[in-house]
């Protein structure tokens, strides 16, 4: 059973690993030229981030070792895996070999697209074959041009106004543009126009661009009102103070007693003033009498 790429030499030092790789390369390239096998059918196009699996031809028996290279030819500087399972100059850290010697590339990118050559050492000699990988790029984050303008993907507009969303990114070949509203199809073309904005139009819009090279999603744009609509609330009724409220016989008694209290206070005020006047007159009379008595004493005319 084959070990994963790089595991065969995990117990050796880097210097010893380089010596093994150099020896295997010298032995490999000094051998006779290999005969080419018919290329297998091209793999289906992969999207970025997927894993690629390049199989070893199944028609051969007695395979002794497997080597993989980038490109159409077995070049030393393009070697991914040596016959001993050592990583070569073309190894990026994402390549491994399965138990059958097939090449597995994890998390492919557009840089991984192209040809790969496998060289098989068999009991009947050396054989080689070429596999092809096609990668479709997946782009995200293309910005939209909007009217009115948006701030960090938030577009605010009043109802009954027009709103325009437009795709402005340049992609070759020319893509087919589709719009979605809250995840549901809304329209096609580079521009989406909402003539009279209504409450049903509030939500998130995304444009999807797709061509033969892949697809691209725009940044989402969410349409909202300038401010939340709040239903008017009724004013809170003012409850009367129960300690100050009167009704029935109590209210009638208060109405009757009010004039009596007013008249009584007026009479009391008059009497109080009259008493004050009498007291004042009495004081004046006493004062005058005292003065007359003093004069008679001084003149000696007291009877």
C-alpha cells in the first residue's frame, strides 16, 4: 500500500531527503524513454475550492512506482511526486497520492488548471499519460451602482420614489446577469429599475453574473425606509385625583357652604376692624385725660 505524499520520508532529515530525491531523479531521467498511453477523457470543469482527483490508468498491471509532473512533459523542475513518494519542486503542499497512486489536489485554484503527466514504472517498462484539469473561477464581492447611493450595502429611500440598481463590473466573456430579491428571481439584465418603491419592494437584492469561466455574486444591497414607521399612539388619559374629587351630596354641601363661609369671613373682618377702632378711640381719650390732669396739677387748680 502506498503512503501519502511526503509521509514516506517524514523520518529523514531535510539533507537526507534531498539526497534521496536527487538520486531518484538521476536514476529516473537516465532510463530509457517511456511510451505514451492514450489520454483519458478530460475531467469535468471544477470550481475554485474543490478537490481534483487525477486517476492512474487502470489498464496497466504490475505497476512498480508512480511519478507525477506538472505540464505535458516529465521535467525535473515540474515534479510533484517522485517514484519514492518524495515531494518535488512542483509540490505546493496541497497534493497527495491515494493508495492507487492517483493524484489528489485539495482546494484547487485557477493556477492549478492545465496538464498533468503521470509516469508509471511497470514490469514491462515505463509508461506515461497526461490528464487535464479545467477550473472555473468563482468571484464574489462585485459592487453595484445604486441610485440613491448606498452606505455599506444599505440603501434608504422614501416610498413611491424610483430606485435603480446597476451592474458595473467588467467580465470577459460577457456574462448573463440575473437579479434576485430575498433569494427569489426578480429580473435579468445589467440594470434593475423599481419605478415606485412600495413596502413589498423592501428587502435584499443580489446580482448573479455567469459565463463560461464561472460565476460572480454582487455584494447584497438592502433597501430600507429612511426611518422606521411607528403607528401613532393614543395619549394617556389623565386620571383625576381621588382625594380631590367630590360628587353627589358632598358636592352640593360644598356649593352651599361656600357663600356662608364667605359672608362669615366678611362679617368677622368688619367686627374685628370696629373693635380695633373702639380700642383706638379709648386709648386716645385716656391719653387726653392724662394730659389735662397733668396741666391742672402744674397750675394748682385741682378741685
